[in-house]
C-alpha cells in the first residue's frame, strides 16, 4: 500500500466505525420516519396529554412501535382484530404503564371490576392523523410490541 492509501484508511475507517455511535431507539425513528408520520414523542403526548386528571396514577413508562395496522392491532388488542383502518395504514401502538389506570367508561351491567386496578393503557393511533381506532386497559405490561416492530421507550411525560 502506498502512503496515500494508508492515510485514507486511517481517516475513513475510524469515521465509519464511529458513525453509528450514540444512536438510540428513539433517535433512530426521528430522522427516518416516512413522510407525514408524527414523531414518537408527539404520539406519546397525544395519548398522555389527552388523559384527564387522575386517569393515570403514577405513570412510569411509555412504549411505542411504528407499524402497520395489520401488525399492530392484534398485538395491542391481544389477538382481537377489528377493521378500524385499512391493513397497510401506518400506526403508532402506544402503551402507557402506570401504578393504576382509572378509565371511567361504560361497562356491562354484570361487570365486576378487578381486585387490583389495571396498570396498562394502550392505543392504536393513525401515525399521520392521530385518529385512535382502538384502546384498552389491562394488567399486561409489557405488551409484546417487538413482534410488530422496533420499540421506542420514552419517560411518562414524553
């Protein structure tokens, strides 16, 4: 090898090796989102921010995954597949974990609340419009979101 090629190797190899350092799951989505898709932090804020006072007691963590409706809906609903959006629609599946979820919604007359409050709330949200097609609560933290795509983890205040 000539001196010139040695010099190029000394410059370019370290640059190539260091070019991926410092990337996290959250930042990996920030620069590579499809056109018109909201960032994970915005999707998180839409879910956490729209919750009324007292909805979440002690929120602890938020997990999100950007995927298609066909992949995300069955994961969020734990197998119950609906037809709220076309299958290829990009969605954020957002899961919030807290000490307790207090969701005041209608239930059947024979419903018996669980002995312990639910601790997890999840939604399927259109990644471009913010429209929520499905939501639910459970004691199922964490959902197997990695089956649908790369999981982004954010603090409870997004």
